[in-house]
C-alpha cells in the first residue's frame, strides 16, 4: 500500500507597516512615585491643580501617588471627602479636585481655533464608586476664557436606575448644545482600569470622538463620534482639558469619600498622536498533531486552534496550502469567530496521490493579521511587580510554553536593572517547555525607585518579551541606637509617608522628623510611636496621645502618613493597618515642645528602646 506523510508546519508570515510621521513631541504626565505630585503636575501642564486643600489642610495633598498592583507602577490617586472638602474655599455647594492646562501653560497643551488635538489617559473608579444624580464630572473640555462658564464636553458618572456614565455636550451662548449624546451603564467601568482616547477639532463646526476601553482585555466600553458639532466658544482664545473629580453636594447622602486613580495623561496636536502603551490585540495559531500518515485514497484530520491575546475578538479565516496532487481539504468551520476556538481540517487523498512527505501550511487571517501554525514558544512572567528593600533580593518565575511541537532551547535575559543590582536565571535556558527562576539581588547603594524590567526569551530567530516592574525601597532597622536619614529640606506644608514593621507586639519604638541628625527624643518635632502597651500613638506637644486606640501586632507592616505644617508647628498622623482602612492617630497635633520654634525639617529617625523597628519606603512630597 502506498503511504503519504502529511506534515502541518509553521511558516511565519510577517507583515510590517512602517509609518514615518512628522516629528512633533507629545506631552506626557505620568506618576513616578518620587516627585511631589503637585510639583510634577505643574511642571508638565504649566498650571497647578485645583484642590480643596484650604478647607481640609489636615489631610495634606489631595493628589498623592501610590503603587498600583494592576499596572505594576506608581499612579496618581485623587482623594475627595464628602466633608469638609469644597471648591477652593470659594464655592461650598460643590467640590473640585482637578488638574488642567491654563493660560500660563505651554502652547503645546492648549487648543487654539482649528487645532486638531488628541487626549489619552487611564483612570480607575473604585468598585463601590458613588455618583451624584446631579453631576460628578471626571473629565471636562472647557474654554479657557470668554464664554467659559459651562464645559463644552464632560465625562460624567450619574446616579440613576441604573447608574450610568455620560458624554454631555454644551454649545454655550452661541447655541448648538446637544446635551447628553451618550449614556451607558457604569457597572463595567467600576473596579477596573480603563483607557480613554479622545480626538477633537476645536471649531464652531468641529468634531469630537472618544473611545474608552478596558485595559485587562481591550473590550470597548464606550464609543461616540460626531463630525459636525460646536467645539468652540464666543470670545475664547484657547480651550483646555481638565481631569479629576468635580461634584455637586446637593445630595450628600448619595456620595461617599472617593479615591479615583489616574495615570499616563497624553496631550498631542496633529499631526502627532498619543500612542497607547497597551499591547495590540492579536492571536496565535496552533495545529495538532504535527504529523499524520495516511494511505493513498484515505483521509485524515488535524485540529487548528486559535488563541486570543490582548483582547482580540475578531473572526479568523482559515486556509491550507501545500496539498499533494489528487488531495483535497476542508475546514469545519471555515472560520472561527469571537477570537478563539478550533476547527477541524479534513484532508482526503486519492488513489493517484503520489507517496511522499508533504508540508502543509495552515494559514489564519483576520484583517491585516496573518499567522501560520509553526513551532514556537510562549513566555509569561509572574508576578508583574515586586518590591524589595535596598540590599535585599527577590525573584520572578518565568514560564516557557511549547507550541506546535516546539522543542528548541530558549535562552533568557533581563534588561533595565538599576545600578548596583545583579541577576541570574536558574536554569539559564529552557528546552522545550519549562520554567526558570529569575533571582535579583540589590545592594545597599541601589537607589530607591520603580524600574521597568524586560525579560526576553530567544530561540534562534524567535524572540518573545515580557515586562515587569521592580520597586526598590530603602529600609532602616533600628534598635537601641538612633538611625538617621536625610531628605530634602522642607518648610511650610508637606507630607511624609513610610512603612514601619515592629519586631514584636509590645515594643517601645518611634519614627520622627527633625532638623539635622538627632540622638534624643527631644530633638524630634514629630514622633509616631509603637508604645509598650501595644497601641499606636503620637507626640502632641508635651505628651503622647491618640484619637482612638489602634492596636499593633509584631511582624506586621503599618503604612504611616504624616501631614506636616512647619510654619504652624503642627502635624496630623494617619496609619493604615495591614488589610485595613486608613485611621487617624491624631489631627493637628503640636510639635514636641522642645521643637516649637523649628523652621525646617530635613531628617527622619527611628529608635526602639525595646525590640526593633524596620522602616521602609520613606518619601516626602
């Protein structure tokens, strides 16, 4: 009997589109975890934030930065409180916490008549986010002068049945207002990161479009486009974007204290664009088994599978080439919809089909995307982020998967490590499918910060990469000897944050701020304490006190926030227990009596009369 051997094999098809636009710089604002938030915002946008700090000075900056576990990097956190926050101590029936461009901003971030502008940003509303039935804006496009009262465009969550998020247009005194042009349930937006991409032509006969996608899977949650609407105002010379929280207090019972997260704001003027930093939706193709043997006149089958990545949901059309003479083939189904699934390739030979080994190429096409099932490998890294103290080490797990019979050797490398850091893979390469551990060791000289790392796997001409982040913090452990560290000298109002871990449940340890190096309690203006009774308190003038009893447990890490007013010689202390919510230790406490005339603070110190205390991630802003 004549035998024919058919082999399904990957032949890679690569389509590259090179586009060289005119070179115009975009303007990006992204959290870095180190620079004071207000300073960073002002340096990029050319205008300071509009905040309720004057009505709530004990809280400190209402825009802070925090490490986000989903994005694996620091992000901006906008804090608003039902009481006592208001609108800049001017309007008391509403609250405003927004960043913006303004008249003093660079021309690159302001929109002039007939400008084509692009705005892109990420934001996350909390899972329990509550909005007003009146208005709660998280984004506005406004005139900078002239008829500048009402915004031209708002992105507005609104309480209702169900709660919704809306796009609202207002033409101002010149007319042409369209009102609510888009309304969709807000539920899919809650508790997840989304990215908005907005394009505007600023003109009385302008255009506007917005697309908001969920970052986790690329799903489109909201889209709107209009090529002829009034996007200008009478008497204005420029327009500008605003982001944050602007809400009315007419229905306070509908509201709650909110933390809204933002990051990676981009502003660009045509012909420049704001590129996304998310991977493009795509898919991979596999075929099993890799080889079949069939007699002439017989038939056999393969399974072609499509696996989506980065939110791909398109329809994939299948084809096959390389069949021998007298053979036919068909797919069932002929295409795979929804981005994932499988199809059976049936191959029938005839009695006249010559014997031999034939390479079949199974091709999958969706729009401009085209892939063929070929030996390849996949690569993933967990976790997406690690935090390590300077001088310590950590590790990541790298998993290599084999696709379509891949059996090659994949060598692993890492780039982006900070100075004073070493790395090693164990094993250094993976044959076929397997795992490797990436161990990273920092030194005491490694600077604190967040570092993006790229882990690359290479096998011949095949290369795949995965991105993770490494956050290096500086930790100090103190026992019965004071340990002092310097920071940039601060006057006026500032915020200090740090993580403290007591060695046991009944120690006596303090963390404080001072002017210069100090080796006695009396040298510190502020002092937060793990006291010998097992509670957390703070120094208030001549004695320690606390707003309420906050117990601590040895070996657990507590996040502290001190809001310091050097001029008034007062400070407020807040602590977040492990897995809990932030609690006030004390508000407007007086500096220690011996320090009630100090004019600046530039050091922090830690000391434990009994036990020890480890302090990490100290930062001021």
